[in-house]
């Protein structure tokens, strides 16, 4: 493909949610847009950081470690925004999606990576929640602040807050 | 009105939420935009499908029928995102809106339909949650995938994820 | 700065949430965009009204006063969308942000005001929830309906629903 990145239409997705259904929607839109030859950037903040975390403990201070425990686990531990109780909703959705041969979150995220979707982590969220680079999957492009995110959004055909 | 659809400004609204307040906002924006002569498309996915469901049981498999029960009912059963407990918030909001002569969800949706807002259901969500065409209100235009949604969003002046 | 308001790039943020993390994101985007010389408008609706309320009782009718009690307090009482129980999450996030010298919600909102971010309250929400002008901070520019909000969104480079 000779077309330069600068000339491709852009899409920006801010992901604040760590819920299964919201992440599923975010990655579906990201892969769909990338497959439509768009230049897609995702910015993960707050609970959304779960989507790009490795499955390891996070945090240094007392509060940071507490946050690391209550928000523990990686993308495979994301519960739906409803019926999250005891992981029931996650288990049920997992079953239903498997029955219909619908790709799970890990596959969707990998598809996004393979299609060139760029993933960024939010500077302030990382700092507050004491999540470090080593806690994030290697495919994360960079850690950025809000100004950088806004530059992407300004040039985008559409931009979502998920 | 002689102006062609292609020339009208477009708006796209993705509705993932089935919450009363979020649906109220979604239909308010949709009707407001349509009344401002915009060409509005709404895409209902996950819990948002509640907004375009008929009041009937859904699902075929064991899980599908379970989902049909716990997510039972149509738009009139939407609870607010807070104080949903025992339908209390829905009842209270209903009362408060009636007292102020504010249109309810069913009326707002009808207004959207009358103003030509186009409603689409999400293919994957329907499949996973085992919701069929016969379960949806007749005004739903089509069932579409993410690529179709993205085409709408690209051409839109604004696009929300609700 | 000689550049006219009409020529600056615009951003629109609809705030339906009263959650700590969502408000934090909303004001971070607003201040970031304003600092990037954008003309930013925020529309506060439903639970989002908390962000521009004074710390005083609201409501006249029985329901209105009940709503005023259960949704009591101003922006300092905003709980995160998770772990809100007994104000625990709010307390913990407050501690963690202070430890990292990250600005709190009140400071962020003040920064937004100082940077010229325009704040509007939603007409219908105010009416339904019985929140009056005297209950809102003085910096609120105006109370508007959806048509006015849509005009802003149409002219915006990006617009979020938070």
C-alpha cells in the first residue's frame, strides 16, 4: 500500500472503561476502522488500562498495591458492566460467544495490533494507579498526556469516549 | 423538502447502554438532530438492544433464554444507571418527568421514528444474545456490522458512543 | 490574543455522568483542549449536574427533595464509577492523587473556568431534577436545550458523550 499514513483517515478512541462489553465494542470499532484502512489510535485511561495490562501485580505504595489487588488481572478478567457478580456475567458471555464462534477480547485485541491500531497509555492514570511500563503489554506504543490525545482527536473523522 | 438525503448533515449514535437516562439522552440528541434537519442513524448494540426490542421472550439455547429473562422486557423496563434497585429509580424518574410534562422514552422513540431517524441493530450482539428480527420493533431498518456503522460515522458531523 | 472566537477550533463535551473518574476525564479533556487554544463547551445533564452544583439542598416537591438528598452534595462528593461504597473509592483516589500531586476535581474545574471553557446546564434535566439556577455555580454561562447543544457539536472538531 503506497498511501502514506498522513493521508489515511483517522479515528481516535479513548477507553476509560475496563468492562467486558465496553472493551469488546472499543476493539470491534478499532479493528473495523483499521480494516476500512483508517489510521486508528486508542488511548487507555483509568479502568481502561486493564485492556493493555499484563497479568501481573501492580503498585508500589500501600494504596497502589491495594488498587493492584482490587483491579487485579489482565484483559481476560474483564467483567461485563452488568451481572459482573462473582464473574458470572463474564463466564456466561464467554460461553455464549464461544457457542457462536465470536472472537474473544484477547483475539480482538491481537487483531487490532495486527491491523496496526496504535495503543497509548494515559500518563496521569498510570501515575495515580501506579502502573508502570513493565506492567503493560509490549505492543503499547507510548505513554502520553492529554495534549497529545487532543491532537489525534482534532484530526480524526470520528472520536469516541468509551 | 427538496434537499436530498446525501446533502443533509449526518449524525451517528452508537447505543450500547440500556439505562433509562442514557437512552433518554440518546433519543433526545437523535430527535434534536433530526429536528435540526440532520440525517441521523442510531446503532443499537449489547444492552442498547433493549431500546428496540418488543416486549417478548428472547433466546433459544439455555444461555440465550437465561439472558432473555435477566435482560427481559422492552424499553419501558429500562432502569436508570443509578438507583435501579427494585425499579425504584425508574418509578421515581417516571413520576418526576410526568409531573413536569416531559416526554417518556416510548414517546421520544416514536418522535425519533416520525422524524426519520434510522435505527439499526448490531449483527454480533443479536447473534450472541440470541435476539432475532421478530423480537425487534418493525421500525428497525436493518441489521448491520461494524463496517457499515463506520461508514456512517466517517460522514458524520458528530458521532456519540452512549 | 487577536484571533476571534469564531475562528478557533471547537470541542463539545456532553457530561451525563457524575462519577469521579468520568468527571476527571471530562475536565482533563476540556482543560487540555482549551490549553491547545480550542473553544470548548461543556453541557451538563442528569448526574453530570453534580459537577456544577453548589453544596446546597435542591428540590421543591417531595420527589425533588428526595432526589436532592440521594444525589446530595457538590463535585467534592463525586464517587468513582467503581468502589463507590461508603465513599471508600473517593477517599482512596483522593489519597493516591494527592500523593502524586495530581490536581483534584475542584482545581481542575477552576482551571477549566480560568481557561475560558464554557459550561452550560441542560434545561430538561434541571426541570426534572428540580435544580434551579441558584443551585448552580455562578460560572455556568446559560441553561440550554438540545438544539443549542447540537449546533455546538456540528461545528466541533470532536465531541464526546461522557
